[in-house]
């Protein structure tokens, strides 16, 4: 019992300073968002601004079409999450449960695309989107990201852990592959689907380079691209930039806090199996 108690205390002693270090950038971001422009560079720095400049948040909406940026990011991240999880689930079911010639080779080839850096395919994607006339549209921001090799791999590994006897019983009852997929596999895959949805939403919410390349108007800019306009060559509106960062962080925190249980469970249960 003594060893168990000492172990717990050692864990707390290690985790508390680590948590403080990890939280420091967020505390500084919140503090800076409430400071006046001149107080940002004061030395020694102060974590509690005096006075509190809550008007930085209202000024943010005056200087930038922040609401438009927020809606764009929400539409893009939400749409990509919905489409990405759907397409990944269907592809994962085909690779995990269906038998067809070249299945494993095709899966390995698809998985091999994960080794290609995203920056390498930006130019080909841009040329294709320009040819289609989709530059500076929601189609350009959503459709190329709606297919994920990582998502397919993650869900395939989870689908392989589902007992095959359930599928066999459904076949005996006359169920088609679509019915097995929607009524047997998906209801049992909630943790994995939730984990993938969180990964996809966070990645696309925080994406910067791709939206920067395929959009060229203020009305189609996402949050990351829109907030970047506050950084100039000779001057940066740090207080407004931090205020925008705080607001941009709220949806991410909300999604993670509400789905944390499913996220951890999905990662834990996603294993390697075979059938």
C-alpha cells in the first residue's frame, strides 16, 4: 500500500509541472488578448492585465470579417468531417470484410499514400482545381480532403476486431452487404468513428497552408488564413491576433471535452486483427 501511495505521489509530482508547462502558452494567449497594445512588450511581463481590455474582442470584428471566417471554418471542417468519416467507413468495410482480387495490394498502395508529404501534392491539386474552375470555392476546400487513407486504415483495423460471427448471422437472415455495414458494423464502431471524427475536425479546423493556396478572397478565407492577415511585415496586432486565437480555440475545446471519452476509447480499442 505504501509503494502504491508513493507511486501516486511521484506521478502527481511529475504530471503537475508538466501540465503547468503545457498550459502556459494558452494562459499567455488569453492574457495578451486582454492587454493594451503597449503592454504586450512590457518587462517584466504581467499575466494579469491592468486594465482589462475586453474591447479587443469587439475590435476584432470591426477590423476583420471574423464572423465570416468562423462560418467558413465551421462549414469546411464540419463538411470534411462528415464526408471523410463516411467515405473512410465505406472503404474500410470493403478492405476489411469483402473479398476481391487484389484487395490487399490495393490497400497497401492506398496506405502508401500516407508516406507522401501533403506539400508535394499541393501544386497538382491546385492545377486540377483551377482546371475545374473551383479555385476560391467551398468545393476546393472540402472535396479533396473528403477522402482519407489514414481514416480508412484506422477504421479497417477496428472493423477487423468485430467478430465475424455477427456478419455470418446477418447473412443467414438475408442481409445484404449494405445492410450489414449500416446495421451491424457501424453501430458497433461508435468509438472508432468518434475518434476519426475528432481527428478530422481538428486537422481541418487548424489547416492553414491548403486553404491559403486554394482561396484568394476575404469572403472564402478560413480562420487560420484570416487571422494571418493581422501579421504584417513591420507590425503585428498581437492583442487582436491573440483575441482571435482564443475565439478560434473555443470550438476545438468544446469538441474535445464532449468527445474525450469516445476519443480515448476509440484509440484504445483500435487494434490489429484479421479475418
